[in-house]
C-alpha cells in the first residue's frame, strides 16, 4: 500500500518538476516532457525498490537476529515482462533463512534434527512463509512441511553429505 503511494508521489514530483521547467522556459520545452518524466519517476522508483528489497530485508533480519548462526540461502531472481529492467539483471524476489536454532534427538537409533526455515517473498504484498523441517542424519532424508498445512503436504527429499544443513546439523 505504501509503495503504491510512493510510486504516485515520485511520478507527481518528477512530472511537476518537468511542468515547472516547461513553464520557466516559456513553453519552449515540448508538452510530452511532463508525462514522460512522470512515467520515468514511477518506473525509477519501482526499479530502485526492486533492487534494494533484498538488501533491506537481509539487514532487517540481521538486526532482529544478531546471532552469527543466521544463514541466507536459495535466493531466487526472476525476469518479468512487466519489469523491463529485470531483463538486464533480474532482482532477487525470494530467499530463505535459517536462524541457527535446532533441536537434535535420538529416536529408534536414528539421529533426528528439527529446525525451522523462513521464506521471504516479494510479491505485490510481501509475505513470509514458515517451514518446519526434520532432518534424519542417519538415513540422510529430510521432511519439509509448510506451517499450517496438513501432513499430506509434507515434501520428502533425500540429502547428500554436501547439503549445507547436513554438514551444519549432523556432526
């Protein structure tokens, strides 16, 4: 909501400056300069927001989780037709974090490690999803469940010894 307001303000500001420049030049500047600069202001704000979102979010996480155990991974950058600047260099619009907190226990001669992963997604409305994960260090398997979903939605995957979580949690 606030970003929509910021887009309108930046467009109005640059369009207003173009209108002022046109009037100060006694209408020597062409009339099309006002809407073109207004559009450039709007697109400019959207491009700046697109590229600075990841840095802002990671800094926000580091402030709230000052622990050195926080791990950022699986950044996703996508190109979009509606964001022409993303053709040159796509901006990161989704990433996961692991806060370093986990519980390890032994059950049926198998070492199980439970932890949470958080996904930050930049859509028109920013959202965060929480995943609960159980890593079986003995059989090298991981079960991942999106919080709030049923057990049927659990994603099972095999992990290798090269997996970051396996190396960090299964000592």
